[in-house]
C-alpha cells in the first residue's frame, strides 16, 4: 500500500533555515492548516498517511524528505547539510525501521533527500550547498549492490535538485533548467516552468494526478496543456520556508 510519512509543523517553524529566498513573517496557524490540507489530499488519493508528532527543537522537521531516502530494497538515513537539523533523522529512522532495512550515509558526507530524484533504477543526486561529493560517493556504494545507477547533477540556482526538477509522470520532467545541469538527464521529455514562476518546478505525482502549488498558475496551465491531471493546493505560507510539495512526505510501498 502506498504510504506517506509526514510530520506536523514544528512550533518553531518561523525560525526555519533559508538559503535562496528572503525571510518573511510566517503565520504558524496558517502553515499548520495548509500542511493538514496536504495530508488530507494524500489520503483522498488513497495514500495511507503516518503523521509523526511535531519536533519543537527542529524548526524544519516538517520536511521529512531531507533526512532519508526510501527505495524498494532499503531506506538510507542521511546526514543533513545543515548540522543543526541532523537530530531530525532519529525519529524518522525509527518510523522507517518496520518497513525497510536501514543503511546510513555518514559524515564527512552530507546529503539531503531533496537532492535525490529517482527515475526507475537511476538516482539523480544533486551536488548542492546541502549535498557534497562524499555523500554522493557513499550513496553510490550503498546502492550499487541493488542495481541502482547514481548520477551526479550540479545544482547552482536553488536549495535542492528537486527545487529545480521533478518527475510528473509519462517520462516527463517539470523543470527550471537554468538552475541545474540538465544534460545529466537522458531520454526524458521536458515541461519548462513559465516565465516569472522560477520556483514552480516542484510537483508531486501520485496515482495519475499531479499535486501542484496554486501559486504558479501559468505553469499549471502548461501541465494541463500537456494532458496532465493537476490538483492545485495552497501552500503559500509553507513556501515562505522554501517548501515544495515533495519535501513534506516520504512516500513508499509499505508492502515492499
């Protein structure tokens, strides 16, 4: 059964880390309501949601995608590129242990799940401010016995690889190709974000639908024109913390 691990918004969320956008006031109650709507939408699409309690000591802990990557054969726990966030991984490892064998990337390697985009047996790993070459080397070693190819992609204009490119189905990538080395990707179709919507490349494809931020209407139109069934959702308050849609859940087949 398709399962999502999520985590409630931290009461310290307003103190989140920011790298590529200016800090704005965040209304915590609105952020909580928007995250709850996200969880409900996943449930409406048939996903079983396991919602972990908030972590008061970790402002960014709602972004459960960063401390782990879950594949069919194992889950890899990751040393976050922001040292103050590394304590987020412990409770996620405990939540994943009933479903997957656990492996670990360790310092001096750094890696965040937002930099990992899986397409079948290829895992594209963003070389970014948060993920370094040693982290990618370790991941490549861990995944080689399972037949995965780990491909390095240089990221220059944004926080994570998946801030700039995500998979939306039908062998198609939604992307802002100015922010990463698109030549690393082979045999894919592209939909480019609309002008003025540079942050609009992060979408979440589930069950033949594409969950997409309502704040990027022109790119939404591009997706729909290409034949995709788009479900808009308001995450405007969460976006003040550099949030996308993939970063707020860890999706996997619980029967795997």
